C-alpha cells in the first residue's frame, strides 16, 4: 500500500468526521501496488446509514483527503443503504484494504 500509517489514519479520521463514527473506508486500485508509481487515490466509503446528498459527501471527503496529500487526485466511491449497489462496490470490497 502506497500510504504511510499516518496518512491512512488521517484518511480514516476524515471519513469518520464527515461520514459518522461508524464509517469504514477502504483503499483500492493502483495505490495498493507497491511497485507502481503515481496514480490517483481510490477510496471506498461504506456508511451504515442513508445519505441525503451522496455527491456532496463524496466531494467533501475527496477534497479533504486531496488537501492532506498535497493535491493528489482522489476518487471516492460511496456505499450506503439508500444507494444502488454497483459492481465497483464488489471490486472495492474484494480487493480493497481497510484503513
């Protein structure tokens, strides 16, 4: 995983601040490959409660994490009970690493 322990903890803290204390966040995609270089950060944010404005929440998490990582591009995939389950959710759960 191409994140330091401090970065992973900070990302988890951001997810809990914005998504609630029961939020779970996973890193998935190219950042799991220690031999790769560059690339954006793909995060999967799982919430146990419905989300009123998922686009706004995803954007806020992405912006805060991007600032934390000096402007690195961040993509956030959101899962909540009121949102449609997509194939990308299965990939993130299967391949992702919980932060």
